[in-house]
C-alpha cells in the first residue's frame, strides 16, 4: 500500500513558521510545500474552478512524483446538486486535466441537505472519463444504504471516509480498490488538533481494509494553527511503524 499523506490546501497565513520559513514569500509556498509533502488536495477549486491554465501552471511548479487531488466545484455538487451532470463534469475535467500526470483523485463533497438519490449519483459518476478516481463524501444519513454502496462499487468510486471530532461520520465501507480519508477536526488540545491515539486508530482501520498493493489518500482539513501539518506528521509516523509505504512528510 502507498499511503499518500497531505493537507487540504497549502496557502494559510498561520502556517508561516509552522511549515514555511519566514524568508520564503507566499508566492513560493507551493514549491516549499512540495519539498515536505508529495500530495495536496486543492480545496479552493470547490469555491471557484481554476482555469486549465492555472492547473497547467501548478503542474509545472511541482515535481514529477507529486499528486494533486481536486475537490469538485460547488456548481456541480451544491448548485446543480448532481442534476444534469454532463456539462459540469466535462468542464471540471477539461480544466483539471491540465495537471497531466500529476492529477490524482477527484472529490465530490455533497451538501449536507442533499438526500440520497442513487440515480443522480450513478448518472454523475458515469460522466467521468474512464480511469478517473472519484471519491464521494455524502453528508446526509440517508446515503448509508446498500443501494448507494452498490452504485459506488459498480463505478469503482471510493466512499470518502470522513472524520469529525476524532470519530468517523461515514460508514467504513470499502467500495473501491483504493481509499480516500479526510480529517476535518480533532478533539485534542489545542483545537482542532488530533490526539496520537485517534490517529493510530485510523492507521489500523486503513491497514485492516486495503491491501499492500493498493493506494490510500489521506488529507488533513483542520488547517487553523497549523494543526493539519502537525497531525499529518504524527499520522505518517504512526503509519510507518506498521511498515506501510508512506509519502514524504515534514
């Protein structure tokens, strides 16, 4: 198994002196980030889809082993609410494919008010190009049914395992031969950090679910106070004690 460990975004002012030396200007933070991590989740694509030229520029600024996960635009997930997905998916992918070989999974985070609709989900997943790794993060309890699980499995899409306050808020379903985990908020001091035991428990869940030749992507979205960076380091250290192959961390 290769465990890809990174953060959701990289441009946070309070990460200066946590990840970024004071003499590195913000315009060079991506290059600095890539010396410490081998993957990032582009979270701001949710709010405004970057142009293909933006994605191409990021491709040219990161090393060859770097992997970029892309959170889908809210136009697809929150405005269209998965309806009429062909045009939004095509636009998303035509832009994101500017990353070339650096493009990793695409994340569909669904609105908390969107109730389960297996037909909508299946039609949306069908619009993605063959071979695209799509992770789905539903946030309404109506999605936790056998029918939803079957759609994800049939499309090879991963259910995103999400954590909030150091506990899973999604079922721990394996729906693909790869996995995707998001850490939103821990319960340790100082907020929103995670405790070591909570992160060790997550390592155990991952190793119990995926085989040694499968990929799992893990991103820390608890960015305030640099918690995401520090927790990613702790999580990776715990994973390495189990002999997992883990991408670089600070």
